[in-house]
């Protein structure tokens, strides 16, 4: 990589950033296409977001990714927010265009693209069960609702957050049936009857908190875990053993990065180059 006065700068803001794989993914794409661009991590601590946003403009960045804890907080600081990001209430990508800051959310697009390209899966008319009601769940469920799924059932320990997510989904897709449950409720029948089951929580182990009756998983289902690792998480191991299709979070991470790349550069992302860089970075980090 050659950096000079003409290098276009992009990066990621949030905290912590010690383990972010985004610089490796994006810089591999820039190098492959011969672009004089550079992607760098920009740690920003809570309370400093507004100054960081002004700094991005002042330093002539082309854009940044936004990660925790700022995906929602950054929205009122922007000049424009794209429709999907407005719908889910979170921004993970910012484009600086002639001094104007435009916010996007590529997480939902990343998940849906992985679903279609990697799994050849059509969600139209499907019944979805999602564990968790946080930011990842918002992006994923709204993307599935817009794609025409029949119903979404949310399992989350906070009824308030579940109700909020249900409202977000229904504003985007009023015809989708949405309901929610507590982890303490008995939802075994729902697990057995769901077409798509998604773990959108950071939990990956069956330690009494991530409650999925795996004996009810079956070959007619697609089971997803938005966490990613070189090693298959236990939920997907159990699902695959019972004949279900499985998908972890690597595809979502890859395709959300590709979408951000295309927003910034206007070029088609070299997805396979980015995939190799992602897997290599995970190996090196022992993720």
C-alpha cells in the first residue's frame, strides 16, 4: 500500500476496535483494484462522537463505518439518513458527499445477500423465529420482512425492546405477522414449526441462557447464528446434525462490508478477495 497526499481515507469509528477485521477486508479490496485508498480504525470513546464526526469532515474522509456504541446516537448528527437505516434506527456506514454526511445501514443488506447468494434461500412466505431484539436483530428482521416473510416471532427478555422491534418491523412491512415472547415462555412448538431460526444475541453456548430445544430442529429449517468464528457455534452444530441448513455470521460481515465499499467507491466490490482476507484475518486472530 502506497499512501500519499492523494490517498482517499475511510475508516471505522467506535469502541473497542482492537479486534475489528474491517481494515483487513477493505484494504485487501483497495489493493486488488489498485485504488489509492486506505481504511483505518478510529477509536472514539463515549462523549466524543460529535467531535469525531466533525473531525471526519474536517480531515476530508470519504466515509466511515460506525460500530458500537454509536449506531443510533450518530443519526441526528447526519445531514441525511437513507430509508432502510431510518426504518431500523441505526447507521453503520456514512458517506461524505460534497461536505454532506449521508447515513446507511448495510447490515440488513449483508444478511439478506448472504442468505440469497450463499444459501440460495427464498424467505417469501416463511415463518421466522429470532432470538434477541438488539441492533443486529433490527436490521435482519426488517430485511426479512421487506423480502416477504410471513411472520416473525421475537424471543427477548425485555418486553419493551421486543415491542419496540415489533413496531419497527410493522412500520416497514405492515402485512407481516409479528409477536414476541420471553425466554421463560414455552416456545418449543414455535421452534419446531419455524422455517428460519436466527440467533441474534452475542450468546453462543447452551449455558441456560441461550434456550433452544435442539431436539426439535429438523431438516426443513434454516438455522442462522449471527456470531462468526472459524469454528461452528454449538447451535449450528446441533442443527446441522439434524439435517437443517445452517449459516453463521461471516457472510453477513462480508456482504455488509462489500455494500459499504460500493457506497464509498461506486465500484463493484471484489467479494471473493474480501472473503479470503476475512478468513485469513480470522485465522491470524484465532477467532
